[in-house]
C-alpha cells in the first residue's frame, strides 16, 4: 500500500476520534430534550426542563422562587404514566453506546492498517465493518429518539405532581444539542466510509499495477515477435 493510500486510511482515525468525542458528550450531557413549561393562569411562572438519556434537571418557578429537582430518567419512566416509551429509550441508549464502541474499534483498526505497508484484507474488513456498524447504530438511535420526541416528549415532560399544580409543557419542548451531536457524529462516520471506499479503490489499482504480466500475455508477446 502506498504512502498516500495509508494516509487516507489514517485520516479516518481522526474522524473516529471526533465521533467518539461527540458521542461521549452526547451520552454524558442532559440535553436530549429541552422544554420550557408554563403554568396555567400564572403568566409570571416559568420553568426549564432538560433531560439526557439517563439523568436530567427540572427547574420550576411558580412566581415566588425557583424549585430545582434532579431527575432519574429511568425512574421517571417507571413511576409516571407513560411519559416515554421504554423500548425507544433503550434502543436509543444502546444504539449510541454501540456506535461509540464501533468508533473505538475503527480508530484502532485505522492505526494498524496505516502502519502496515503490506496488504491486509482482514484489517480493511474490520475498518468497513466497524464504521458501517457505527453508522447504522447511530442512525437507529436518533430515529428512535425522534419517534420518542414526536410521540411522547413534545406533549409532556412533566411528572403527574407537576401537572396537578397546573404546569404544562405541550408544544413547549425542543430537541436538545445532545441529540444533534449524534447526528453530526453519524455524518462524520459516513465521511470515514467514503474515504475508506476511495482508499480501497486506490489499493486495488496499486495491486494491479504491481502485478507481473501473466504467462498467457507473455506467450502472446513471444508469438507476436
């Protein structure tokens, strides 16, 4: 494999590292959905709710001071009346985690492939498999979260007790930046796959160019002579 082709392969290492960083931030921040609830017949009231995949915060100000609460998303799903779909949440979390693991594998494989001048089909296969697995996992994750948002979260992000005190969040929720980080990460992985396809084509052309002429071609040249 030529130096230029190995450089192309190695560039996917940086893409994988970038995707890992984006996914780590996405998993550890509480901004998959944000909402700004209000209270009926109380224009001075305001609130802010931020949920991640695992934890969140809820700040409600009925007009005489902010009351802050920490939210365990899993407990919130189990104790409230279907505020979220468990399976959509689980697939989102697992898809994001699998995407992170696949990106780590692709980063390691990119280093091994770029460091070796020899043709190693197995390493390139691992590169393609890990990047495709990461892309598909992340696509599945953000599709599930989109369904979660439009089916459940845009209508309500509040507990039953909050709604009893006339708080509402219908139509007041938006997708947070943690969700968009997964979208950006997916685009980075697709760019990696495009680079790998180009590197694979270059590798094939290099192999064909270095192959000695076949015996049949050699015999034809002798007969022509």
